[in-house]
């Protein structure tokens, strides 16, 4: 009697399910969504080493075993970028044995086992987990053809070629701070770790589950230590069970071409922020095409974060590894210097595009080069995307004395952008760093400029005493160095301080100081600064009820600012003038003019100016029951309307002595006139 072959029960080759999985509910739900689709289902779960790819795959497959009555097969591919055909045949041999094929019936010819495996599993509802894959062709050789099969692949690479086989991508992200904290606390139990120590640990782990778990395990074995004395999880001299953490990224690093590794190491030398690829290309002294090709390789192994085409950064978890490799190689040691200079050049060009009225301290810095941005609006968009990189590189430069000159120049260049966005705290911090850098360079004029910029931020935020201290320091330098631009600006700042403290009249009042500022600016050939002083003096005159004088000043200032194309200062002159127009029966004319200037402000994306104009326009809307005055469309018998097409201003008592014409003063800008 012939013995009947025993049909084995469905094999489940999975390793144990992870005992703890935190913060992956969305990823598990995504796997459910993919598995519920009709036809063969293939998903690549990718991410950097230690992100938890295998843990997610195992938890999902274990929790859904009932979906796969035909079993679940598992294979860990070779620990490197390449496996041979012979190794693939070994893996298929294991699959066939698990499915009940006697070893003697497994085909021996290379490549035939894949066909035997597909024939045996045709129509079978089962799953396959291919762990640690490196090449798409290795996965492809192990794919079943069953319409009811689900194949889950884990890899540090995204294996983009598998998209041709219908693969879906699931890229795992770092844990959120809350989930990382939960994982650490649960792993460290029963040890109770102080919250400050937990914060320090999580900051250096960067949301990497493996790092968090290793740190928690260390706390359990040495519960009396502190975060200050604990070694980070990527310390290269680790030994024992955690020795592999220092080399956890080795396989992915070795899998990319050697030229690409240079960019990986170089990015480790730069601040942890998103970078402009054009700036990086200049810093690396390569073409943008070469850089983008390298980025494709780094993105494929999940080393690169690209939120959009104009911003790239290393994934935070791999940056310490990249920096360690950079230090070991010694290559590109001056990359930060090249980067800050390339970045400063772009900042300077954009700042000049959005605010062309302030020359740099060094004449060479104002030399026109190739156009960087097509429009001021493009420059503002660039600043919105990359200002974090500017502030981040400034923070690193502040710790490197060799970068002092570059640091204060960067702080000077940011001015134009700051005027339109007014991010006071960040700008003030940058200026204080620039101030110390200028001192170290023994450049008194740059030091005074940094005082004035920092003092302006203090004044705008109501820190009057701090602003006054900066002003007095700048004035002392200006008098010592006999710097006309510094002293002219100091007069304006004295007026601002007096105005903020309520001293409007008298020899030390705001009006008197504005008069000195106006005269000083005309004296040094800076009519724009003088007209800004006239506009501020008009504001004080309005506060004193002297509108007859104020409206004349505002008309002259508005004409001048429109002639030189200064939208921000034009708006500041028109807003108080529009208020007077509205109160004297010209509400519609005032509204129309402000709307025209608002369109110009929107074109250059000046948030500060847009807000000023929108607030003024809202104030012009009549309240319910309001009626316009009947016969006050003139002010003291003179027309208060401001024509849409402004003409050259008539000479006044301030510019009767053949001052330069407004239309030729576009190059005129008060070096330190800070508003």
C-alpha cells in the first residue's frame, strides 16, 4: 500500500512579534489599506536603519494571521547590497520545504525553483515577508504570482524599480516627541527617569526607535546615572550588545557610489536645517545637475528629506553619523565657510531686490552681479523657504572665530528682508551675534551698525532702555570715527526715543531731533533719509494737532518715495494722510489710493506693509450711521487730495537749496536709516 503524503498545516515562519510598538497606528492602517486591494499586493516598507521597519511588518502580519490561511513565509536577505543567484535559490528551497515539498522533489536547475514556487502557490492566500532587501531584482526573484498573495518587503532603500511590479511605498518617519517619550518610559520601567533627563535623551535620539530603546535599556542597567554623563547611542566606541549601533548605517552608506558619500559627509558638517540646492552646489563647487544626481541616491536610501524641490536636508537621525564620517575623512573641512559665503551672497542679492535703498558698509558688496531672482516677490519667497538656514548657520558661525567677518556681513545683509517681515527676536539675536563678531574684527563702523540694528528691534518691541544703550554706544562710535551716516541715524533714533517717552517738543524733544536728522541726512547727501525724517516729523505734528504742517510734509514725502519706488515708505506716508483725507470728506479717494499701493506691496510680498495698509483700509470703512462731512474737502482752504500720478515735489524749506531731484535718487539710501 502506497503511503499518502501528509499535508502540512499552513507554515508561519515569522519571528516573534515585537513586544512594544508605539506610534505606528497610521502605518499599520496604511498596510491594511494596501492589503484590501484586489490582485497581487506588494509593499515596500522603507526607512533608515533603526526606524522600526521589521517591527511594523511583524506586528501587522502577526495581528492579521487569520487573513492568510495559506501561511506566512519569511526570509531575511543577505546583509549587504548584493546577493547571488545561489543565495536566492537557497531561500526558495526553504520556502518550498515549508510548503511541504519533499527536498528530493525540489528542482535543482538554477532559476527553476522560482517557477516551481509560483506554480505551487498559485491561488493561495498567503503572505511573504522579505526582510532587509537591497536590490529590486532580488525581491523580484522571490515574488509569487497568486492574486491572493501579499508581499511585504523591508528595506533601507525605497527600491523604486519595484514600482514597475506594482509596489506601494510606505516610508516610516521618526517617532513624534510624545511617542518617543512613551517608548522610552515604557522601555525603562521600573526605573523612574527624571523628566529633564528624558528630554536630553530624546533630543539626541531624534525619534529613532532603536536609539530610544537602547537608551532606555541602559537606564535600566545603570539607573543612577544622568543624561549629562550618558553616552549617546551612536557613540563609535560602544561595545557589548549595542556595539552595532555605531555602524547601523554602514550598509546604506556603502550602497551609494563613492562620489555621493562625499555629499553625505559634507551635509553632516552643515547646520541641521533645509538647504537651498543652489547654495549647496556653490559650496560643494559642483554643478546643480551633479548635486541633484547625488540627492537621488541619498533619497533612495532614505538619508535625505526633500519637502519640495528647492529644499533638502539630511534626515535628522543620520546627521551624527554623517558628521562622524566627515570628521574621520578630513575632507571639505572648510565647507561651512564656503557655505556661509554662498548663502550670504544670495541673502544680499535678495535683500537688495526687496529693499534697494541701503548701501552696504563695504562698497564692493554693492557691486551688481548676475541677477539671482527674477522679481522681488521671488526673493521674498526664497527668504520664506530658507531663512531658517540663515539663522542656523549664523548660530554655528558664532562659535567659530574664523567666521566673524562673514557673520556680521550676514547680519547686515538680512536687513532688507527683516523690514518686510519683522521677525524681531530672531533678527535681534542675529544682530547681537554680529555685534560681537564685529568687535572681534575690530571694525567700529560695523559694530555701530550692529548696535543700531539690534537697537531698532529693541525699540520696536518696547525695550526702550536696551534700545537707548545701543544708541549711545553707536553714537559714541560715530563721533569717534566721524561717521556721517551713523550720526545721522543716531539723530533719528534720539527722536524715536524721545517720542516713545512722550517728549515731543523742546530742545531735546522728538521734533528737534527729527530736524537735526533731516539736516544731517541732507548734509551727507542722503535725501531719502531726510524724507523719512520728514515723514516721522509729520506724525509728531499730527500728535500735536498741527495738521496744516503735517499734510504738506506728507505730500512731499509721498511724492519723493513714489519717485524712487520705495513702496514701504510710500505706504507709511499715505496712511496718516489718508486718515486726514477721510476726516475731511475724501474717504473714497483715500481708499482708492491705499488700495493701489496695497497691490504694489502684495507684488513684493511685504507682509509688514500689507498689514499696515489693510489695517488703514479697514479703519476707512464707515461705521453704521456715519456720514461724511459736507464742506471739509479742503484743509485750511487748500486741496488735501493726493493725485494718483505723483509729480516731482516742489522745493520746500528743507530742500530749497538745489537738493538732488527725487527721480535720480534711487541710489540714495541712508546706510543706517533703519525703517
